[in-house]
C-alpha cells in the first residue's frame, strides 16, 4: 500500500520518457516506492531501472513493463501487455490480472507472478528465475527455456516446454500437448514445498496436484536415429 | 595438353560429383549439411558486373596525393545525443564470441579502433575483452538474448536489433556442441556441449507495431543516447524497409545471400535470400519511396571483398559496408600454414569452410586453447589494419577519379553495367549504350 514515502506519478500528462526519468531519479534518490496512476495500458513504463525501488501500477499496463530492470519490485493492479518483466535480472513483478503474450521473456533472475492467465509463449527463453502463473498458460509456453522454474496452476495449451534445455515446469492442470523433448520427472525432496510456498506467499490457490516436467535432453545433441523429434526441432 | 576439341565431362549435368557427394553425405549424417564461410555459388550477379566511369574531359578528377577525400559517415546524426561517428564507411560485422575466439575478437577490436570504425558483438553477449579493445562497439540484440542485460546495452555505442542474416535468412544461429567452451556456455546460460540452435523470432515482438515499441524500450534503456539499427537477411527488401522506417530506426542493415557465417545449413547458404547488389538497389528505392534516404543510413554486407565492391555499393546508395569474411581472411583464415590440420579436416586452404567444427587450423573460429594460441593478436591486428587501410585507399581512389571529394558523393551516374542482368537490377545503363538507346537510332 502506498505510504508517505511514496512518490506519485500521474501518466496522463507526461510522455513515457519523463515518467521513466522520474522513476530513475526516485530510485537514485532512495525513494522507496512510486505509485503510477492512469497507466492506461501505456507501453514501456518502468524500463531500464537499475536501482532497487518498488513500483505500484494502478491500472493496466502495456508492453515491456519492468523490462530490462535489475532489483526492482512491482505490483501491477490490472493486466499487462506483451513481455512483462522482459529480461529481468533480479526483483519481483506481480501482475494481479492477466498477462498477454510472452510473459517474463528471457528473464535471467528474479520472479514474475501472474495471478490470472498468461498468453502464448509465457516463459519463453527463461534463463533463470521464476515465472508463476495462477491460471492457464497459452501456446508454446516455456519454449526453449534454458533454466529456472515455471509454475502453471491451470492448463497449458499446445507445445508446453517445447525444446527446453534445462529448468523445471510445474503443471497443475492438463497440457493440450507437450512440446518436443519434454518429460515428466519425480520431484526432488523439498521442491514441491518450495512451489507451494511460492503460491501461498502470493495467495494463489494451489491445484490438487502438480506434475514436474523437464527436458529429456533428446534435443541437446542431434541423433539421426531419432528423426521424429528432430524433424521439428533442427 | 589441352586440345581445341576437349570432350565435355562424362558425368551428368544433374548428377555431377558434387551432387553425388552431397547425397551420400546426407545418407550418412541423416540431417542437412552444416558449414561455415559462405555460399559456394559461382553464378551470382556481382559488383564485378559494374565498372566506374571516371573523369576525362567532361569532369575533372581530384589529385590523389593532395586533395582531401572525406570518408566519414555518422549514424544517428541529429537523432540521438551520441551518434556513431565512423571515420570510414566500413563496419566490422557482428560475429559472436563463440563463433570467434577471444583472440580474434581482440585483434579485430584493435584494428577497428586504429581505423576509427566499429566492431559488433554478434550473438552471445558482450565479452569484456571486446569492449576493452573496441573503441566503438555495436551490441546485437538478438532473438536468443544470450548474455543480454541492460548494463552492457548502456556500454554499447550502437544497438543492432538482429532479425536475420544473409547466410541463413529466416532461421536462427547454430553453434554445435563440439565448439562450445565453458565460458561460451556460461555467457549464453546453456549447458556445456549442447548443439545450440538459437531462436529466429524475437520472443516478445512480432509485427511492425511491436517493433516500434521494442525500439522505444531500448531507447529508454539507453537514454536515447545511441543509434539503433536493425539487421535483416536480404530477401523482402521493400516491405522490410517500410517496417524499419515505421519503427524509426537510425540505420538498416541488409546482409545479402553472399554473407558469411560460422555455421549455417548449406542448403540455405545456396538457396535463400537475394544477392547484395540487388538488395542495395531495392533498399535505396524503398528508402526514397519513404522519403527517408537522408535520415536512415543504409548499411550493406555480403561478399564485399575490396574497395571496388565497397565503392560500388556506396555509389548505388549504401552509406556503409559491413565486413565479416574479409577481415577474417586478413586475420589469417585460409592462410597456407598448419597445412596438416587443414588436411585432417579433409580440406585445404582456400577451400576450407570448417568454422562450424571449432577446429580452425589458424585459431580464429575455435575455442581450443592450443589452436587459439596460433593467432598472434598483435600481428593479426596489424594485418587487419593494413587491409582496412588499403581498402579505404581503394574506395578513395574511385571517388577521386570520379571527381568527388567525399566518398559519400559517389552516385549511380559514376558507373556503367557490364551485363544486362545487373543493368536491369540496378538501373545502371549498359556500357556502350550511353543512355540505353543504341547510337544508330538517332540517325
Ligand atoms: C564467423 C562469423 C560469425 C558470424 N556471427 C554472426 C552473429 O553472431 N550475428 C549476426 O547477425 N551475423 C553473424 N555473422 C554474419 C556477419 O555479421 C555478416 O552479416 C556477414 O559476415 C557479412 O558478409 P561477409 O562475410 O561476406 O562480409 C557472422 C559471420 C561470420 C563470418
Ligand atoms: S581457416 Fe578457420 S576461419 Fe577460415 S574457413 Fe577454415 S575454419 Fe573457418
């Protein structure tokens, strides 16, 4: 909740560049939080912020919100456009609503939480860190994931985890179709507890059970005897 | 002894030895062939099909030894607060750390810095050594986003959004596991030894409107300081130019089908994309259509080997040429040394194209310390500097001989075509047809 130490920025009368400069200045000055009003699905609000600060977005946000940031935490009281949290290095972004295509693309650390549904390609090229989706995830989510953890409490559309190299996907519902090179694995001790703890922390209702999915490594190196897999992958 | 009546080869024109070898290799491998370097086609339209028509009586040349001939090009002038100033109309193309050894990166950086031109990270992130050695460094922002982070973006002197390359338009990068080192794997967040296939589509933008927003994001991160270009494999030029203009890039890079690579599917090298010369003609026309020819710089690469190619590209309307293979060759690629190692790869100098194996005999496209040590950084940097100097002099030679005191002033009227194909492609009249009509039509 916003407090006295919170800077309030109204987007209505400001160009994007000014808004980002104000946020950067606030972070430089050690202001702990910024409340951003009238976001109206504006793109690129709060990008390239490299000092710790807490961002509170009042409303829907557009593309690349909290993109290319390091150490930023954010709560988005609405839904987000494409690429929320793009390339995050560290920090946490919580989307109260839904996220459009490509949530948390290529993040290299930190955590992105989408309480509603996530569109296609959620967690694409995830390199490290966490993506948690309270609802369903769209087509080809987790595509070419390189590491990290993706939790999907609901169902996943076709191609879940396709061509993932490493990392884990925790699926609560059903996948319409698994992607190439994905297999189900047994949970290691403590792993499921950590997943449930994440959900509890964000007050997301946990599904009855989870399946842990990971790369079967069949696509790590070309194998001519496994043409069926490589036909689609090379 | 040759005879005037040499018999044609006895093998079929279709099932010639190369086609047979290719089929038999695929029958063994079970996949398409992958190799480095570039297309092996011999029949592409080329800059050699154009000639300059320098000054005579009707125009005065410049004195080669005395008169200035400017070579500077500025990207992003009047558009960003820190435009990229190139002292010559040349850039070293993006070649990844991973494809190249760190020694090769160092040597290219030293040479480029001496010549006042830029190098480019390529895929795989910004290696600190490269930043240190290159005074002007372009950082590629590619679909894979390997090693991507806002700190390095801020350290770059230009950002190049990679959306394709001439050697494999419409497909992503390839780095075979046998070429990966611990350092390369770490920079790319990949497990050791995997056959790495990069995505070819950016994870978070698709259409023209998205690209505009992506540019805004990168400009925000880099504080509107440095220019942003977009690199595309030359194919659907006119529409790509329109989209790049809409996204408001500072420069557009077209990489023709002759473009070099460290690893591409052979079939793509030979059968995808359009030649560089055709790409320039189409791109220049499209930029004029959009009224952006003075604002957005046109950078072209793919098979540019000397000052003549570069001067012709500029006369056709390009602002800068983009060199990959030529500086690699200046480093020592194909040098007839360590012959036994070429032989071990089943090849010879001049024919080698084994960059994808990581076993480069001369230490350029390898990560193996033993091979890397074969490239002496200082000597290699001197060779690349010499080559870039010679090439710059060649470009100036043509400009001066055409009476231009700025290389950028070379224009299509300074050339004639030797072949009908190139005349049609570029609109440059055929030699001997001064203005296209045969002379006797006047009488
Ligand atoms: C060894 C090598 C590595 C390359 N790596 C990349 C890369 O990482 N990203 C990219 O966009 N292009 C890459 N390219 C293509 C070059 O950037 C450039 O487009 C091409 O080399 C130009 O053609 P040229 O080699 O005939 O000069 C690479 C080329 C070579 C030779
Ligand atoms: S000599 Fe090295 S760089 Fe040149 S083609 Fe062979 S492997 Fe590639």
